[in-house]
C-alpha cells in the first residue's frame, strides 16, 4: 500500500501542469527589452506574460539601485499623493521645538514613531506594501504611547524591572483605556487606522500574496517578483493613509499637550498643518469618487446588509 501510494503520488505530480519560473526564463528578454513606461511592470489590471519589469531586481545590486530610483522618481509617479505624504512626514519630523526634561519618555516614543513613519513612506514607493503598513502600525502605536507620555511621564507606565534587573514591556491596555476616556475622538481615529491594517496586512494571508505572485496556466509560467506588482490605485491609497496617520497623530499630540505645555511646537505649526489637512481632505474626496472605491463601498454595504438580515 505504501508503494502504491508513492507511485500514485508520482503519477499525479507528473500529470499536473508544470509552471516554469518566469523570473529565470525571461531574464535575458527583460534585460534586452527597451522600457518605454515610467511605471513598474506587472500592473494588476494587465497581467500579460510579455510585460517587462522596469525596475531590475535579479541581484542585490539591482535591487538597491531600483529602490533608490523608486524613491527619487516617486513625485513623478504618484504626484500630489506622494508630495502630501512627504510633506506630512517632514512636518512630523520637524514640528517640535523643545520638550521638558522630564518628558524623555515622550521623546523616546516620538523618535520611534518618526522613524517608522518615514520607513512606511519609503517602503510604499519601493513597492513593499506589507512592510509599509507594518511600519505604519509601529508609528501609530508609538504615537499613541507618546501622547500618553505627555500627560503621564513616569516610565513605570511602560516598562517593569524584575528582581533580576531584566526589563519587560508593560501591556498597553491601561494606556489605551486612558486615551479612550480622555481623548475619545483622537484615540478612535488612531484605532480605526490600526484596525484597517490589522484586518488586511498584519498577518500573512492569501490576499497579500496577490502582490507578489502571478501565474499564466495557458502559457505555463509563474513569477514571484521581489517588488510588489504595482497597482497605482493601492499605492496612492497607502500614501494617503500614511499622510493621514501623521496628521492625526500631530493633532492628537497637540490636544494632549494643551494646558500642560510640556512640549513646545514650532511657532508656525498651524500655518503648516492646516494646508496639509486641506490637501489630505481633497485627496480623500478624489479617491472616494473613483469607480473602484464606489464598487468596493457598494460590495461592503451589501455584505453588511446581508449580515444584518442573516442575524
């Protein structure tokens, strides 16, 4: 029985279609092809086998060069979506004039939030969606901790030391509850962005693989590129989310600091952030008016209606 099963397995395997690795087979053709598009290849709306990747990615050196090119050309590729996200990232880096010495915990978390926000921005235009949104989740969590630390500077809220002198992080539950109770609107806004990330990207899932794998059954090939298969709509949506996260956190920090004044914002903070708020709102309205978003909202509404009727 064991032998029969083994033979059957071999027969089934032999009968199954064999998919050639397109990344290897088409290497020479890609290298020789002239690239006329300013976009990366394998756009999700056009998965033709003869489409050529613009950003080389077969060696470490090519990947490094391509990622540099992706960042430098992002303003041309994504226009106002990138410009707004970049300007928000710059303000998130430069909004602070000074902090009181006893707010060093706030400064520590702000440093973490700023770093991961910039990484989220660059990862997005380098076509690494999962990496980008995982970085953005770090930004949101660190930003929420920074907001809490403005009013609650004692490091004991964040870390414990056991009898052996080993540091352990304190669970965030109490901090989040305090933020929910005292700043419900801002806390909810942060949680909504985190919820979107947690439900779609925080854990490995088949939907995420759509960005890094393609097959053509008739032609008999598959490809698993290092860079995401570019979908301009999704990239722009993520850029808007990154901009919105920075603006939401900046307003949150300003709100918690009001009446305490333990951190000092730059003198022109409001003249800087208000135009960014307006630009972000205009981009959101533009996205909401697209056919893709309208179809998605219609499907989501139908699903919720079905769940309500079923319940």
